[in-house]
């Protein structure tokens, strides 16, 4: 007999099973030897893992080649895409949906009944949001595109249901099975259809380069992905958080109008007054040091300052520019200190009189600083970050600044 069946398909097609182990199709069921088995017992399909890793996290994830195609049943993942670093529209709390993600899946066709076809599943970038597309191999001119993966999935399933009657309760049917309301074990939901909702694909996505971007929110309303298998390194998350905080602070202080006079007191309020000490010195050097340190034949410059003072502030300006020319993450790193708590460590050799870091915060008088320190202790904040600027002023970065 040339016919071959899966077990469920065999039951649906009326195959005869005998107690002696025979399996006969409809045409040959008259040749059965022995009694027909009427009491068929079935065990639902379960995943079988060969050489299963007991602790997947303890294995080296860098050994996995992310450029390979991954096949899971009827799904083939051709590209995992790239993790978006600057916008939040490509992940949620449960799923990572990187732009460039491409997969193909064998699924029921909506062109011909009871036949299967290949679907191309892609995630593209449209503006700052994800665009989900589904293209059928037997109908390539009619693509399903939507900003919501669930909407794209619903459109596909509605087309499939029109062409194929769906069965919800009969496990032995040869028709496509619908996802029931009570028993959700059958059929596929939207993330599973695309593939990024399957465990093996999620593992690969969670070790993709730049994955720490989904853990550091860009805005207070940004979603934070909940990792299931491999969490990114703490140091990578902290470095990204510092870079984003610094970028946000810079953007908040930008002069949108291009004129300092139009900003008024707004710019001062944003910066915490003159609390950003090094930048205040640089601005002052730019304003007063443009003529080379003073006019010839005079002992003071236009602002009434000594030429030595103007020259010193010009030197501060040059040191500041030299410091900012090297990214912070290439110069310094925060680590646990054997002396006390956390410490700041340098990655490069520091020359004498070289500027190391910019300390930014709120500028306070001593009495206010004393009250704040006491309130920090009473509220349980613990360590406070205050820097003595001179005999009268203190810079507080505990809540504001960096």
C-alpha cells in the first residue's frame, strides 16, 4: 500500500488498527488479521530534547552563531534582525520584535482549501514603529501589512477560515484546527506564527548584540522586556543607562532658539543655576578670552580681570574640550571598591593637572546642604553625593545631575 499517514490523520481518514499491530487503509481493511482495536489511546505530542542542557544560562551564549537559519517545525528563521537602540517601538514586556526580522512558515493556504503554502513573515521599520507583513507564496501580490502583529494575524486567519472550515473540538479531524477559547493548546497565536514567541527563538534574541537596550527605558512610559532565559550583563546595562542619561541631560539644556537672550531664566532653571561648574567656566572663558587675554598696554582685560586669571580659564576650556573628546565609557568605569561601596576607576593614564570628569548637580549653600544630608539619612536614601566647591558652596548630585 503506497499510503502513509500521521497518526491523527490516519484516525481522521478511517484507518483500521488491529490488536496484532496492523495498520490498514480503507481499501485494504478487509485483509485485517485479528481483532480491530476499538479502544485507541493517544498521548499528545511532547517536545523531545536530545542532549538537553541542564543549565542553559551557564553555557557560553557567544558560541551560538546568530547568522545561521533556525528551523523549528514549519518555521524557518532566516534573520533575527537587529535590536533597535534609539526607539521603543520594537519590543514589549513579553516579546522582542527587531526590525529586519525575517522568517518563513508553512501554514494553511487561503487560496485553495485543505492545502498548505509558505508564508514570508517580516518586521520592517516604518518611522519609529514596527510594520508587520505577511506574504503568501501562492498570492505574492496581496501582502498583509499592519502596525499590530495581532491585526495582521487576524486578517490572515479570517482569510484562512473563509477557505477552510475550522474544527475546534475534534482532535482527529483533517481540517485546520482553530485556537479554542478553553483549550489553547492547538493552533498558533500571533507571536508564535511569526516565531519570536517561541522559546528557542527568544533565547537567540536575548543574546543578540545590543540587547541591553530593551532593559533601559527611554521614557517613563517605555516598556521593559522581561527576560526568560539569558539576562544581559549588569555592566552593559549600567553603561547604556549612563549614556542615555547624559544624552537626555544634554538635550534638556539645548538652546532651541539659538539665542541665549530668548531663553531667559529657563535655561538657568534647567541647568540648576550655575551648578554645572565646569561648563560655566568654559562659557566664561569663551566670553572673556577671545582677545588673547587682554589688550596691549593694560594690566586688566575688558571684564576688569587680571590677564593671568583669563589665561587660567582659557586653559580650563582647553582641558575640558580635551576631556570631552574621549567618550566617558572609554575613560572611566564604576566598580565595586574595596575601600567603600562603589568607586570610579580610570581606564587610561591620567597626566598631572588633566581634567578627569565633570561633576554636575544643584548648587547649594552650606545650611541647605546640611538640612538635605539629614533628610537623606531620615528617608533611607543612604549615601548622598555632595561635593564641596569652595568655602561657601556645595554641589549636590544625589537626586539631580551626574
